[in-house]
């Protein structure tokens, strides 16, 4: 279970990093095409937007696991150890529930987009479910990261 | 439910979760979700997918990870060391010496970096060892670094301004240009203060063998500044002359940062991989707050809380100055509770309609907001730049705060100046070349 989770975390982070690099490449290509060759590729804004969705959602788990998210520690640090742990667990459970709720509705959105065959109103006519899929995928990985964290707290307590 | 009660409940819940120490994006997300369910039941959540997709499929927001990547690449290739060294040489004759260098280096780094924390950390890391070995007063040094760092979000590029633009549909290119003159003016104001203070009361003790005698030849000083200046010209010039949108300028900046890194710094695969990973995590920590705030803003819109709030605020018939004073107070208080990104993404969608109704220039409001955020970044208990300098220097927080206090007055004074002379903000954006 945890080995599988680690592979998923790594894959998600790798995909998000690749999307970030692809973003640079495609936007620079458009600038060169437009200013040097005088033709616009007509797709950089569209594709860069899709890549941002990928960077965003696939990267959330990496930020969470890497401890890059912010929080106000001031009051937390004044609490006794046991109470603080209790609050952490309650908060993590609430966060997991919230992410799962959003994940569920995002997945329904993508399925409906697929069923209705939604296409981007652009030259590429991208089937929109493809870039939209990053949203539920990333949220699922994030939920998994929250779950792993809760499990490790439970293990420590036991 | 009464809309006012609902507003208070949602904001109260958010505040409780934040103060309880929940991770920021989760606190914002949970408050937003509960608010949607309270108004429309589970049915209301059906729009979530569309809200997230519509919000994140955005060319404007793409600038955030790209600008972060650009500064990460440069930072990891060690551009700050020669930058600091050359600027130290240039401003040496001014009273205040290296303290002046701190502000000037921060202002220049701010031109390739969109974050205050990153600017303070980048310059603080190279500056502090120098300052200590040269016997500078620690408090004065901390103050100049913490305050100088805040220029990161005023001088373009600026992540808060990208967010402001994406939530209000004001042009990010214009917002960036609006920050240029105030950014330079504020940097000069800081430098003037340092000079005056140094003349009244010397800021450094004489130390033997300070290294002042190690003089770089002038051509080295100039050569060290060339790559940096070049990048600044490409990025800001591209936006000003309309060759590139801010997002395109960011991508171009990344490409040139790679070239500069390969030519002058130790760019290799490992460094690049580290830069990408750090940018990804840093960007996503910000974007997560932004995404959560989209859900939050949707909750407000759904219950028409924003419109109601605007009507309610307008019903007081405050005159413009009283309204501005109230805003100032609100943001000073909020700055003590929220960090900069959350402050913008939560308050701007709510208050922007009222700001427009008062006939306040959206560019001016953006810059005033950024200065107020900078102020928040310097004030305890949560002023994030104080903690950055504390972490780098290992000094007690109290010492950092005491060094920073004089800058509070300068910033509030500067805010009054741009209120009296809004042209400082609006002049440059008015001169831009539109594509």
C-alpha cells in the first residue's frame, strides 16, 4: 500500500514538473514564432492553460508532503502536546473529507464533459475531458497523501 | 438565514480554523464548502468542477510558476553573490554603506522575483555574513533586509499583482507597470532614510581588516551586473513595449535565466532539477490557496454576499477619504492575521465592487494594497519577512522587529504620498505601448 502510494506521489510530481517545463517550451516557441517568423502558433495560450491545470493539481500533494503549505503556528505552539495532536488529527480528517467531496464533484464534472463530448472552441478542438482529468487525478493523489499522514499518526500512537 | 449573519459565520469559521493552525488552503476550502452547502445544500456543489476548471485553466495564472522558476534558476546558479558584490562597490561612498547595498540589491532582485519572502531570503543570505564581518549594527542591518525584501512584490514581476489581475480582470501588464515608479520611489526613500540615519548616528563600528581594501576592478563590477540588467530589460521591456504578455515575459525570462546560468553560474542537470522541484512546490503552495479561494469566492457569489456587502458598505455614505481610511485600517488588522496571498484572494473579490463604486482607480488600489501587504509582512505577530531574517540570522525576533520599526513610518508616509499624488502609480501604465 505505502509502496504503491510512494510510486503515485513520485509519478504525480514528475508529471507536474514535466508540465512546468513544457509550459516554458511552448510559450517561448510562440514568442519566437510570432516575433521572428511573424506567424502565431495559435495554441500557446490554450495549451499553457491546460498545463497550468496539470501543474496545479498534480503538484498539490508534493507541496503538502514537502511541508510547503502555510499555517499560523502561534496559538498551536502554546497548546499542550496531547491537545495539539488531537487538533491535528481532527483537522486532517476534515481536510481529507473536504478534498474527497471536491474530488467527487470534479470527477462527475469530467465524466459529464466526456459524455457530452465537449470540445474547446479553438483551432485544436481539444476534447476538454483530457486536461480536465488532471483535476480529479491530482485531488485523488492529495487525498491519498492526507490518508497516509493520518495512518502514520495512528501508527505512532499505537 | 440573514446575509449578515451568514457572512459573519463564514468569516468566523475561517478565522477559527486559521488561528487553530489548520493549513491555510484547507481552512479556506472547508469554510467555502460549508457555506455553499448551507445556502444551496449538496446540490450547490455540482458547480465545483466548473469553478475549478474555469479558474485554473488560465493563461494569466501561468505567470506564477514561470516567474518562480525564473528566479529559482538564477538563485541556484548563484547570481546574487556577484550582484551584491558589484552593488556594494557602487554604493560604497554613500552614508550607510552596505545597508544601502541591501536595499539596492533587494530592489534589483525584485525585478526578477515576484515574492517578498524569496527576495528577503535571497539577499539576506548573501548580505548577512558581509554585514557581520564588517561590524554593522545588527538591528539596522535586519531592518534594511526585511524592508528591502518587501520590494519584491511592488517592483514587477509580482505574484500578488498577478493574482489581483486574475481576480479583477485588470490587465496584469498595466499592474506591473503601475508598480515600477512606486517601487523605485520606495527603494529611494528607504535609502534616503538609511543615509540620514547613518549621518546622525554611525551604523558601523570600525573593524580591522574589513575587506574594504579588496577592490574589484571597475570592469568586473560592470560585467557582473550585465546579465542581470539584460534579463530585467528583456522581461520588463517586453511587457512595456507590448512584445510579450506578462506570462510570455516570464517564459522568456526562464529561457534567458538558463542561458545566463549556463554561461556564468554552475548550471547543470542537478541544479536544474532542484530548481524545477523547488518552483513546483513553491508555486503549488500558492496556487493551492488560490484554488481554495476560488471555491470560497464562488460561495460568496452564490449567496450574493459580495453584492449585499457592497450595498451595505455604500449605505454608510462615507466620503472617499473616510472609506480609504477604513480600508487602511482593515488591511493593517488583516495583515496581522493573514499572509499576503490569502489576504488578496479572499478580500479582493469581496471588496473590489465597492472600490469601483467609489470611483477609486483599480491600478491605484492594487498598488496601495501591495504596500499594505508589505506593511503586514513586516509587522508582528505574523510578519513573514521578520521570520525570514530571524531564520537566516539566528537572532531573536525582538531584535529584527526593532530594526524594522522605522520602516513602518516610511511606508505609511509613502502610502499617504501616493494617495495625494496618484499619478505616481498611474503615469507609467498610461504611457505603455499596447499590442
